[in-house]
C-alpha cells in the first residue's frame, strides 16, 4: 500500500471515528502532497471538533497577539479634486507582506490589502468612480449608507473586470462609522476574505461639537477585526479554509496587521470597532476587567454613553467605545481581549498625558416613538438552517424574485425570527441594505441600553424574535440577508422593493 493510500485511509477512519457528517463540506484535494494532507487533516479535525459549527457554538480560538507590530492605520482617501466631493476607488489584486519577508496574495481597494478610510460630511454630494481591476466581477456596496438602490452596490450592480462606474449619492444621515465591501452574488465571502473592505466615517455638526477624541490614528482609532487561516505557504487559500457555516480562522488581523499592538497616550481613546470577519463573533473586553463606555452603534451615537464591561459584535456590526487610559492602572499589561481570554490587541501606554475632556452626557436625540412601538407587524422574516441549507422564509435567494415591497418613507414593523434547528441553531447577524432601523424588542423585552440606537445589522439568537421599526428613504430594490458571508452566498438573502 502506498503512503498516499495509507494517509487517505487514515483520513477516512478519522472521519468515521469522529462521526463527522459535514466532511463533505471539505473541498477535495486530489493532488495534495503528504505535507498538505497533514495540514488538511488538521484542519478537518479543527472543523469537526471546533469551527465546524456542528454544535453551532464551539469555535477555534484565536492565537494571542504577541504585540510585535504597531497597528496599521488605514490612510484617509484623498479627494480627486478640490471643487467637488469626488473620489476614485479601485478594487485591485496585489501582494502584501503580512508575515515578515513573505508575500501573500491579497485583494485591496487603492492598495493591496483592505482599503482607505473614506471621510464624508453630512450634506455632501459624493461622486465615486468605482473601478474593477480584479479578474472577476465585483460590486461596491456601502454598508449602512442610506442611498438609492442604484447606488447601493448590491448583487445587481455588477462591475465587470476592467470596467468602471460613477456612483453618486448625497449623505443625508447622521454621523456614523460605516464600511464598504463587495457584494457579488455567490462571491462576497471570498472577496471580503481576500481583503476587500474599507471604512466610511460620516461626520456632522453634532459629532464635531461633542468634544470626543477625533485625532485620526492617535486617539480616534479604527479597528477592523478579521480572522483568517493561512496555509503553510502563508497564503489565504479561501477554498481550503471555507466552511459553509461560516469561515473561521485562528489568526487575527486588525486593519490587516498581524500580532498588532496599539500605542496610546494617557487619555481617552475612541475605538471604532468593526467586526469585518466572514463569520466569527467577538466579545471585546479589557483584560483588567475595567469598564469602558459605548458611545455609538452601527448608524449613529447613542443618546448617552453606556458603561460596559464587554461588548459582543457579530459580523458587520460596529460600535464606538471610549477607553480612558488616564484612569487605568498602566503598571499592568493592558490589552483588549476576546471572551475566551485570547489577546486581541495589547496596549502600550506611553508616559504622555493627553486630552482629558469629559464625555458629554447627551450625545444624540435618537427616539423610538410610542407610535412606532404600537405598529402591527407587517413583515415576518424566518431565518433557518445551517451550512448550505440556509433559508429565509423557506426560500433561497433568487435575483428574479421580489420578496417584499414597502412604500418609501413609511415606517413598518418587521419581526425577525431565528428558528432553531436540530442542533439548537446559531446566531444569524441579519443586515438590511439602504437604511438604518430601530430595535423595538427582543422576545418582547426592551433592547439593552447599548442597542437603543440606529442599527443596520442585528444579532438574532436561536429561537429569538426581534421586532424592528424600519423605513426606507429611497426607492429601489434592496437586499436583506444573513451577514455570515457564507450563509449569504448560500442564498440566505431576500429582496425588498421600495416604491
Ligand atoms: Cu446566518
């Protein structure tokens, strides 16, 4: 018996012993050499026992950040000219040195990995020249932006390789931290995984008057959290890493930085957290157990800062938090950690004192009216399934089918229900395009204080019913979907036409 045959039999017996029923979700590698086979088997083991989501909840841990690399800060995108708010965004293929001395094949916007930060003001009329320099179709989706459907960059807005499109919209919503990423049908997960994601900051008179930390990269820090699996050649081999129930990796990158640390002054530092992962949920906390305050949700400021010891973000959710490094005992090693204790971002607190302005008690005038609370449910969404068997209201995405219609400017109440399955079910982060909504209730209860603000994505737990009040200010066909990107690509997505 040849060595390959022995290894194959060993792999098969491991599958049988483990009683793994999702082995067929693993890609076949007929040409694998022995070393790759070893890796592949290790990955299979990991998937079966951990991130295979067979129990929907045990997930492989992230490696601790050693803190050897200073966190990279995305550059701020420069305007094309002074006269108008016009930008160029290119989706590109490139090579990035994520590991010292090794080039990893990646995608990026206006660069080789991730994208620049696009800073917009409320009231701006924005023109973006979107150019596809990839060798496959892509779209440019502005996640959280309240724009007409033809500017939203959903799967209908394909830009072919070598082609470009001018996208125009007016910024009419309040200050918020949004993001942009591709959204082509069936390919979103791979393109995001390979590096296509960038941030959008919207500022307005309110955000500028609050006295919050606004020194970009110094005390106003964007943090894009993404977990990846690198193969033995330090490549992002999406096909090998892919899991139909959500691709989870053991290696954390923040803003594309491996083993990041953040150097800060002794002052209040605003962290704009984005869970930009394909599927991993994060629960952020400080290793010292100290609290911090949350000041903003996906789509704007909370009315007042909310003191928290930890915050969970599911894929695509954002939160702005403020950590007061002047108040923390910097004799200890400080770090942002995940729920399981893995070190995400060590902090290096310099001896320098910085700004100490108090955070204002009133940040916004967000309101859920009693009228909105008393509206009847007019749209019901049932999320169900796992792996490639995911559906919304029993159906998979069909670009030719309109699932719902809603009138422009009219508030309706949607009830989103996450129906449990035999395995108990899993959290589905539910996202709606083109608008921000308000959470009315979770299983009939008022949402937590830190969810009483504008949202465009919401974690819906197994068995849970969430009611939201939602209005679209623009017309056209918008997507709603699970933001576990593999679920989205597997058809856990529907369409609403706003008339
Ligand atoms: Cu899902």
